[in-house]
C-alpha cells in the first residue's frame, strides 16, 4: 500500500496502489488465470490460421486437407472452451475474494469507529458503500482484470499475425485505431465523474428508504406519509436522473467505438480485395486477416464497457476507502487484564469535542471515586455531560490517558475487550436486534449455543427482573422482538438490555439513564432490577430520577460539565441545592399524579 508520506502520487494513484495490495494474496491464482488467458488466445488465434490453409486447399481442390483442417479446428475449439471457462473461473473468483476481504475489513473498521464518524455518515450511505460500491469493486477486480489482460493478448496476438500475413494491409487496417486513445481519454474521466454521481444518488436513495423503514411508526403517527413519499420520490428521481446521464454517456460511447472498428473492416475489404486481385494475397490469407481483424472488434467494443466497469469500480473503491481510512477514536493499545474487585476513580477529567472547527468543553475537572461493590448516582440536567462521563468509563469515547482508573489501573492501559467485559454498559436507548429475546440477551456471549448458555441467560434475565415477563410471551425466550424490539414495551427493552449487560458478570455495571422514558409502574420494576444488579458489584447509575439516585450510597450532581454537589441523598436534600430542588419537584409531581388517579377512580 502507498505510504502516508507518498505525497508525489495523486489521491487516485494512491488508491490504485492500495487496491493492488489486496491482489497480492491471490497473485498465484491470478498468474494461473493469466496463463489460461494466454492459452485461450493462442487457441483462438490458431483457428483462422488453420482455416487459411483450408480455404486455399478448397480453392485448389485438395479436399483431404480440408477434412484434416476441420477436425483440427474442432479439437482447437474444444481446448479453447476449456481454457476460456477455466480462466474466467480463476480470475472472477479473485474478484469475489477481494470483495470478501474488503467487506470484512470494512465491517471490522465500522465496529471500531466512534460516534463522530456516524454523525457525518448516515446508515443508508454506509449500507450503499458496503453493497453497491463493493459490487462495483468486485467487477473491477474480476471482470476488469480479465478484460484488460484478455484485450492485451488479443490485440498483441492478432496484430502480430496480421503483420505476418501483410504488413501493408495491417497499416491500413490499424489507421483508425489511434482514435481509440482519444476516445478513451475523453470518455474515461466523464465516466468516472458520472459513475460517482450515480453511486452517490443511489446511496442517498438507500438512506431515505432506510430512515422510512426504521421510522415507519413515526411517519404513521404524524400522518406525514405524503411528505415522506415526496421526499422518497425526489431521491428516487435524482437517482434515475444520475443513471440516465450515465446511460446517455455510455450510449454515445458505444457507437463511436463501433465506428472506429467498422472503418478498419471497410478499409481491409477494399484494400485486401485489390491485393487478392493483384495476387499479392491469397483468398485464404485475406480470410484469415479478416478473421484476426474481427477478433479485434469485440475487444474494441468491449473497451467502452471496460472503461465503464473500471471507472465505476474506481469510484466505488474511493467511496469504500472513505470508511476504511476513517480513524477510530478509541485505539486498543492496552495489555493489562483487570482482576480486581471493581473500584473506579476519575481524576480531574477534562473532555472536549470539536464542532465547526472549535473545541467545545463537555467535562471540566471531574473527580470522583466509587469503592468496589459500592454504588454511585450521577445526576444532572440535559447537556450537563453525565452521559459523556458514563461513556468514558468503558472507553466508548476516547478517554484521556491518566484520568480514569479501574482498581488503580489506567483504563487506557487495559486491553479494550477485557475492559468492556469488566465494565458492563447499558445505554440510554436500548438497541435490540431483530431476533429472539434469547439471542438479544446472549449477544455478548462467546458461545451462545454452549451447554450452559440457557442457564446463564435465564440467570441474567432473572437478575434484571424480566424473566417472569419473558416466560409470559407467546414463545418465551424464542419470541421474536421485531425491528429494534418493536414488539416489546419500553421497560421490557430496558431490562432486556440490562440483562445483556449483566450476562458476562462484570465487576462494574454502568447504566445510562435507564428510566429516561418510562411510566411509574415500569419505573418500579426497573428500580427492583437496579437493586438486584447492584448486588455484589460496583454500580454507576446515570439518572435524572431522585427515586433511583436515592438508592445509591453516594450521589454527584453535574452542571455544565462540572461537579457542583456531592454526598448522600439525605445530605443533598438537607443542603438545599440543585438536588434538593429537583427532589422536591419530583415529589410534588408524584403527589399530583396520585391525586389525579384518586380523582379519576372516584368519578361515577
């Protein structure tokens, strides 16, 4: 691959070098495929040479030679079929293998990328690059390589044999062909630009479709089907327009290339006929010459197709490289394996994000300690930085070095996979996969089909206070939850996500606002689950609910990225600060809710 210091090469040249690097593991197979292509062209060129002798023998009345030539051509054709078929299998499969390698590398890098990347590139766009664009790369590597090599052999062999038959007639036949170079340069750049435009339009269409499918309930709830239909129609029309611009360009290219090839044929018929009449060529030699010239017609016509494949493949590869070249925000460089009981501490943590070219501070000198098997609640208003702080503990964001510690070890020195096994994390908006309840809970298991897997899954579900409800579902653990868990309630999704976090028995459990959008009944269920989850492990709870925070041994209150209060529930209520105000307001809201319920029940 091109090194980062290779500034003398253009971006497209550096991209081509990187793409060639993916071919290196398959050089042996490619070499074998090239050898088969050479044999294919050798057999292909042998047929007109044999026919030349057959035609001249037929003209001379020696029919035995004609019969021998016919049998020879049949044998050559059989060999040609074998070598041609095998060569395509070898070369095309290399394209599929390169696509496989690229897709694996792409998904591996996507798993390592942080939230900054996904704020810039939509899901539909990523899907388009992982499917449509990679398909174009496969065609470039498979079909493109085969056609380039095949065309070189076809042109080289045919022209060499044409020169052997008649150098003069070869010059006449090849006179129009320099125009191909001009046409290739003319159409090549335009094909690249229009191919990239087309693929970007398809990506936009995929993104709109993905958003509508994922948010179909929201679309229906707000009765904005017509508006979303118009938005989809606009994206669809843009994709059609981009496709038509590409089709029109290719439509112009093919006739012009056909014209070049046809001019050569017309010149050979005119000049070759004169040479036969002047007895400077035999009829068989002219027939063989025409056959070799005809073998150049398809490579010439295919040049337009090849240019399209190459430019679309290059455009697709450039778009794929935007994901492959994206730098992860969190690098796994640590080697330490955590073995302690799970004490966590934060030492003067400063954290900022870059927005519009400026550093925006999120956390400002945060200090806190949580003893092993202790519990801490982190409270604060929206935008106070509490969710960012929770994400930095298991390094889901780029945690600064020397600021967050697990049992005295800097988390940046701990192996990333081991850190996240030790520090379980349940996000604010639980994401469930469109599979069964069991598979969602077992998502983090190394072997979800192991002999003890079901027992561990049920244990985690019981610990998260969701097992009884799972057993009441139509198919129990085998119940399909639907897209993003659409078949379940918000509280059920929260507790299934909690069970998933508890499954690997982490020393520390970090819960990011598990009661952000639940009713009173569900809140009570989650509170019981929190009590169970905190038994025997360190619990760090991000919440805006005083009822949840009061169950923790200590509480810190964040405001504008800094800790403004800390203490126990009783101490903070007595202090009369932000926490006390919030506790009073939530107590009043609870009393009003009870009064309204009583009033509704008393109505006749």
